[in-house]
C-alpha cells in the first residue's frame, strides 16, 4: 500500500496542525526536513478541523492549511469538517 502524505512549512503555525494529524491518525509519522515537516501514513489520513481547534484554542477554517502547505499526495476529499487523503479506490 502506498503512503499518502502532506508537507507543511516548519513554523509555529503548523506545529499544532501536525500534532492534531498525528493524534487522529495512529499510523501517521512526521518527518522533519529542512524548512518543512512531512506527515505520511499508509493508504489513508484524515485532518479534522475540531482536533486542530482543540489545540489552538480558536476557530479554524481548513482553508487555512493552504497558507503553509507545500505539497500533498493522495486523492483529496474535503469539506468544512475534515480533509482526507487516500489511495482507496
């Protein structure tokens, strides 16, 4: 099974986002690289708006992810509550 991944600029804004992704996706792993952090998981990963809000203590619009987004890999399904990356058919 191929990994899905998402990569963000490494900064204070993305730390809670990465933390929320890792908490919600037990198989996910973070890989720090120069100036970025890449989070990957086998086959499927979900980013939940509510998990990010819990960590940052304010409302969060998932469109805010795009401010620090570098790249991603996988089929994208997105609504106001979650963004899912998958290789599922």
